[in-house]
C-alpha cells in the first residue's frame, strides 16, 4: 500500500519530491484523515483539488518544513517561525520559503499557526522517518493570504484604507519579506484629525514608518533596545517592559499574524516618523498619542477602500470585502464547486500520508 501511495505521489507531484534532497532533513506536518474531512468548513473549501497541481502542490509544500523541527524540544513561550518548502510566487513573497508559526503552550500542547491566525493542533509528534520527522495535526494549514485580505479578516479598515489613500496598495502587499506594525482602528480614530490633514506624501511617509523591509520578525525576534529601519528610512525602537513589547510608545496588542509577504503585528497607537524618540510609560494604562489628539466621527480612511455594489463601504469592515478584492498570492478564490473538491480529499489525504513513506 505504501509503495502504491509513494508511486502515485512521485508521478503526480515530482516537483515536490525533487526538492527534498536539497534540504538537510525535513519536517512533514501531516494532517490526519479527519483533517481532510474538515475541509468543507475551512477556507480551503472550493480551493483544495488534489488533481490540480497548481493548487495541490503549493499547499503540500506548505506542509513540509525545512529542517527537522522536534516539537518535543520546543520550549514554552512565544511562537517561532519555521520556513516551509513553499516558494511559489503566486502564493508567497517570502523568498526563503513561506513561514509557519510553531508554539508550545501549557500542558505541552503544540500549535501550528498559518493564514489569518488559523490554529492547527498536533495530535502525534516527532515520528521519525528516513527523511526527518513527521508531526500529525488535526487540520490542514493554509498558506498566508495577502495583506489586503488579512487586514480585512482582523478588522483593520482604517489601516487598509490609509494604504489605499496613499496609493501604497499593491506595492506594500507585494514588498518582499516585510514586518508590518498595523495600528488598530481606535489608534487611527484617536488622531484622525491630524492624519486627515496629511497630504499624500506625508501620509506615505507615515505609513512606510510602520513597515520594516527585508526582515520577517516574529515577536520572539523583537529584542529590547533594537532599532529597526523602516521603509520611511527612519528607525523605530523596540522596548520591552515586563512581558509587554513596544515600538517607540506603541504596544503590540496582537502579535504574529502571517501574511503572504511576511508578518504583521497589531499595535495600539500609530507611529510618527517625526517623533522617533517617543517612549512608553509602562505604568500608564493608555500611552500618549504620537500625533495631536483629534478624533473624528466614523473610522478614518475607510472610504478609500475599493469595493463593489455588493460590498458597501461602512465605518466597519464588511465581511464580504475580502472576496471582492483580487488576490495573486496566498490562498486564492476559485470557482471550483465544493462538491468537486470533496471527491479529492480522501486521495489528498493518502498523498500527504505518502510523504511519510519516502526514504
């Protein structure tokens, strides 16, 4: 049986097999059979099709991590980044292989996190095979989506709208290997009057100050006292106070969100490139804003988000917004019917399981 599975896999996806000898061991994050049964209730519904190599191969590559990742050797704490074999430019703009976040939680629970914060839990770990290790998980991982779709999912319309208003979409979402610090809506609303007065050049500088190019930094990589050079060419400073991480005076309130071209962290204040020396007051519940405080009714910049008749622009993120925007990286929309997809899930499960038989 294993020989048949392996033979089928080699015939259908030789490009995946040919990559394996180039790495010093790999880690296969292998979904259980029941994980494939769960596909209709996930973002892969209507996308996964094991007979379509343009879809199946990138998703399979995302489940193979470079190097041997022993979950038994992980320490509890912040998530760490691990590179996969996914390099397809239609799916990722991370040049060393799209990342997966791995985290060991209390009780020795191992969690793999992929697109838009989707969590996959290990059910059996550190299974040795000739090519490395296998980690069995309860759901499929999904390659990270574009910045536009991810900010929509995390309800950040002011940040996304500002990027559109400054004509920085699609350039920011297609910049390679970035770390993005995205202010939440309340941060924009708090200084809306000040930001609305910026011309396009100043708005671009403001937004570029929230993007670190050429470096994908998980929260575990942000070390106290480190200066990070941004697209605005000005530095932001990492400050740690207890368990809290700040960029200048803005605290990270939701870390480690993977996007197609890197990683995003949500912060509670906007950053000001003309005030790089701002520091936090750790004892304060709310930090001073980086611009003069001047709120406005509604969320700023949301009217700049392109939409369709079926997706009216409001002051809050529309649940249909992501589906109306084009996407050339990350998981893409498709017209494939869910029923057709479901006929392939059993075979897809066997093909992924077949990786374990490779020696």
